[in-house]
C-alpha cells in the first residue's frame, strides 16, 4: 500500500471537487472549507518537521531523537466551523511535542489566534 500524506489526500479531494458535476458555486464553497483544512494541516506537519529537525522519511543526521508514527484524527474548531485534521503521532522522542498552533481544551482542539 502506498503511503500518502494527509496533505496529498486533501489536495486530491480538492481535485475531485473540481472534476465533479456539481454546481460551481457549491464546489467553490466546499473548496474553501477543504482549503482551510489543507493550510492548517500543512502548518501542523511543518511544526513536526521543525521539532524533529528533518522531513518525512529522511534518514541520517538527526537533530532530535524520535520518528513519525502515523496520524490520529483530531477535530479543530475554527470560525468556518469544525475541521477534522490528521495530527502526526510521534514515538521515541526525548520530549513531548506540543503544537504552537493548537490548544487542547476539554477534549477539543482550538486554533490559537496568530498575530
């Protein structure tokens, strides 16, 4: 089975929307929601890359111990409504990863406001 990152799956979803027979106005509205997911997903994956000091599947010199170990679904509240993302799971790290973008409160993740 080919491994596909969450960002690539979201991009494929956007391509599917544009190739559908649905009304263009509906498609554009849905693409707006999906694009919100894409931007947040890219930001979270970039945080993990920075935390580990390397891209996915890169071997060799390591800034920090640990590796990616799949993804877990997480729902984030945004002003556009709830968005489901794939939160990267890590293993073997010397310290716990904490996203600067997300704040976990009572079982729900909230986007922190960036200034």
